[in-house]
């Protein structure tokens, strides 16, 4: 707040204090009275949670293992928030109506401010583009192979204007998977960003692997050589402008989709087998976004002035859902330049109010904040301030203007643009230390969601006003969630534990042309089986505790679920990442541990070990104290003795997507980690215990 604002407020307060007929004996007490009133006026108010936070979900039909949102009046799930908004097309039209010619999609060149494309321009271009695609013989599915940029969204809207479904393609699928997808969906037209990507597809056509492809559209210009190469294998190539021109000359009337029509087929590369294409309808998307709007109503309404930053892959439902919600309210979406290392600069320029984020990025922000305080005094002050803010959060107060914010946190907030109102994290679990630290320092609401592509992004969501961590919130109003027995793993629904299953309007329609795997995921009653293991907490929120499939048997016949054990060991202070391994020829488990770079050196020092991060990782005595700490944490959490690691190896480099040890959704690639550490794992089994 600037000095101007402050004096204006003081003046108001002063007038007000006179109205309240406060006795002003001297100028000093006058100032005091003014300050008191100033405090009263600016006193932080708690956000009102939408329901009792101690009862966030309700048992369905008296069965406590099957639950629905407490925000619903009865067991009928929410399908639509606005009666007349039932498709993605209608969501965008609503935004168009509200915002008139307001800005919609933003992009920038290096060092430049954002330039905006308006809602009416997007709608107009979508119609031209859709007409152009139809003129090129496009029928049911349109492939889009590009990183996030405005043309991606215009292509999406072009599809929705003519009831065609979008099939996003992305680099990490790999060429083999893309060929499979192109053939499975019998696509004839793919939209690409630039020649390099289009050339990959053209090569497949040249080799006869994708016979159906007959047209490639490029957002950028392409070389003459490329055009000629395409011609040779009977593929038309057009750039963006040419396609628009074609559409303008042959403009078609919109063919509007119905809620039950397909909007998008989302292919996910599983850990094994061919990619599966989840079929998502307009109704799935409308129910999803309606649910999110519903739980935010009251405390957080998206307005036309809101801006979100787009950098998470649009090919995933998480980012798509957020954008579509923005469009529904006539708000703006600004795209990053396409380079994640420039993201912070883009954020500073865009000044987003809404920040969709994944744990990986939040972890990085957390590391950066901790890394920036060097002296013990600063560190102590930071932790004290964080605790003060956390105490406020427990009372439901979310703000960025407390004394602590002004002293310490406003700088952090400014580095995120200084306008954040809301951040939403999903796609992987986040550590509760990081989450509650950032809730305090970022001074905005941070909610956590849980879900998967097959339920259109999400199925549970933490509620506004709930600052507690270690759970993923309550079922969204569009989903019913139950837990189902897994006897092998000792999880029983009567104890509120089991495999998480979801039913409701946001659950997908199955995998494209894959009845077998559809049947594995969706049972005959319409329940989606997620493979995640959950636990109902007394206040009606859900906690993810395990994964169903990863389970092995030790030589003495005991079953071990490594992810459950890993989740517990993550609570040990020096542990950032951990991989637990058990060989079925052995009677105990061992682990690979990546220590937390920010705390490890300090933590070891407190225990009498001095050295750099690297040196400490190699020190066997340090390893033993880490092991001791982990086992103490494990014991406290009730791990059985055969579940406790007997030995660990300290590794100095994080598991990441880049080094191939995490999936794009940030889950451990267990078999890859196992082979990368084959030698270390074998060594640990050589030591006799
Ligand atoms: C504090 O939050 C409000 C929105 O809630 C925002 O407008 C303001 O710019 C923020 N201030 C800082 C310093 O981040
Ligand atoms: C809900 O219950 C969990 C587990 O008991 C707890 O950690 C969390 O703080 C609770 N949330 C609220 C808002 O009380
Ligand atoms: C109902 C539903 O699926 N909600 C999800 C919709 O999308 C947001 C953003 O991706 C998710 O976090 C929700 O959980």
C-alpha cells in the first residue's frame, strides 16, 4: 500500500472516528484513535468456508465408505452450474458475451509486454479455421501437436464450433505412440506449431506408417522444400493464414456440440503398453468446471479482471480445465514464451491473479526462498514469521498485508507478479511442509486437487478456508467417491480404507477403441477404479496413502507396499525423495534417498558433521544418522519391522523427468529407478544384517 492510500485511509478513519463521537482531547490520542479505527477498518477477516470444515463430506445411503460433497442438498450430483452452459462452446460464448471485445489470449516476445487477442477475434478466427478444416476434408478428430500458445486454443475452439473432437499430441509421447494414435483415431488433419514437428509426422507418412494423414497445418511459415516434400507423398501443407483464408471463402454455419458429444480424446502414455485415449465429453468438462465454481462460490469468484498464466501442458486436463473456467468468466489467459527458464520473467510481466501449479514448481519456489536466507538470524526470523502467518491461516485468515508480509514476504509476492489471489496445485502429492510454508509466504489461497484424466482432471479438492495439509480435500460436487477393499494389502472399506473409486458426470466414457482396458478402469456400475489407495479422515476429507499395483513379496512371505513406506519416510526432515526396494529373494527392504539440499547441510551440522552437500552424501556416518532418523519416523508411524529399510544409499541428484526417473506426472518410474541403481541396491544386500 502506498503512502497516498494510507493517508486516505487515515482520513477516512478520522472522519469515522468523529462520527462515532470519539473524544479527541489531544492530537496524540487523536492519532491513537485514528489508528485504532484504521486497525478496525483493515482488520483481517477470516474467509468463510462453504461448509463445516469438520464435516466436509456426507455418507451416501448410510455407508460411510462412500461419500459425496457436503455442499450438495442431496445425493444428486452437480452436472451444471449454469443451466444454459452445458458444453465447452457455451462456456466460451458466455465469456464472449460478458467481456464483449475484452482481451482473451495473451502472448509476448522476449522483453516485450503482453499483446492480447480479444474474445471476438478468437471466436471469429475459430469459425474461419473450423471452416477451413472442413474444406480440407476433416471429419471427426483433429490432432494438435504444439506447445501452449494462443493458436492452440483457437484450434480447440474451432473444433468445438463444428462438433469435432480434439486429440492433443505432445513430444513426450514419442513417435511410436503418436503413430498409434493417428491411426487409431483415423486422423487426416494435424495442426502443428512449426516445421520441425510437422516434419516428424511427414516422415511417418513417407514411410507409409500413417496412410490417413492428408493435411498438415502450421502456425508458423514453412520452407518451400518442406512444401515440396509434402506434395510428393500427397500431403497438403498450409500455414495459419492460408487456412484462415480458405475458411473465409467457404464459411460454414456452426454445428454446435451437445453435452454427450466428445470434446477431446486425451492420450496418456502409461508405464506399460500402448497409450490409452480417454474419451472426454462436453458434459464431463462442464460438470468438472461447475464443481470447481461451486466450491469457490462466495469467497472466490473469477472476474473479468482475472489473469492466469499458461505454461503447464495444455495436452493435460488440469491446464485445460483452468483455462476453460477462465473463458467462462470472460477472464484472460497469458501464455509463457515457451521456455520454462523464462517463466519467472513472464509471470512478473503478466502479473497473474491465478496460478495453476504443480508440486515440482512449488518445491522450486520453496527451495529458492530458503536458499535466499543465509544468516542464522534471518533464518530464525523467517521461520518465526512463517509460524505467525500459519497461526492466522488456522483461523481462516488469508492475506498479504500483515506486518510480516510487509517486512519479509512482499518481496516474494512481488517476484510472482504481486497480484496473486489463488493458486491451485494438482497432478502429484505435495509435501505438507512446503504447502503450509508457501500458504504463509505467498499470501494467497493455495488449494490442492486430486484426480486423473479419466475423471476430467479432478475428483476431490481442498476447500477454501481449510489450511490443513496431508489430505486432498473432499469430493467435488460432481463426484461420488468410495473406497473398496483390497484384502491382499490389508485395506478394508469398513476401516475407511481401500481403492479409490469415482462415479459421476465427470467420469469419462471409456478409452477410444479399447474395450478391454475400458473394462479394467470402469466397472459395470460406472465406477472408475483409480488404482490409488485412499483413507477417509474423520472430517470427511480424503488422504492418499498408497498405490494398489506396486506391491511385492519378501522371502518370508510378507507383502510390502513400497509407496506407503515412502510416503512415511518423506516425513523425515533430511529426506527429499526416497525409493524403497524389496527383492523377493531377501527378507528386508532397502532404499535410495535423495537428501533435501536446503536443510541437509544444516541438519548434519547440528549432529556434528561438517561438509558440502556432496561430501555429506558420501559420508557413511551421516548415512547412518539419516537411516536412524527414518527408522524412528517409520516406527512412530507404525511400520512393521520388515517394512523398515535396513540400509540406504544417499544419492546427490534428484529424481526428475529430465533424467528419466519420474513420469511426466511426477510419479516414480519404479523400474527405471531400479535399473539405474542396480549396483547400489545389490551392494546393500551384500552387507549382512
Ligand atoms: C495482495 O493481494 C491482492 C489480491 O488479493 C492483490 O491485489 C495485491 O496486489 C497483493 N499485494 C501484494 C503485495 O502481493
Ligand atoms: C481433518 O483431519 C485431518 C486428520 O485428522 C487433520 O490433519 C486436518 O487438520 C483436519 N482438517 C481440519 C480443517 O480440521
Ligand atoms: C470435477 C473435477 O473433475 N474437477 C477438476 C476439474 O479441474 C480442476 C483443474 O484441473 C481440478 O483440479 C478439479 O479437481
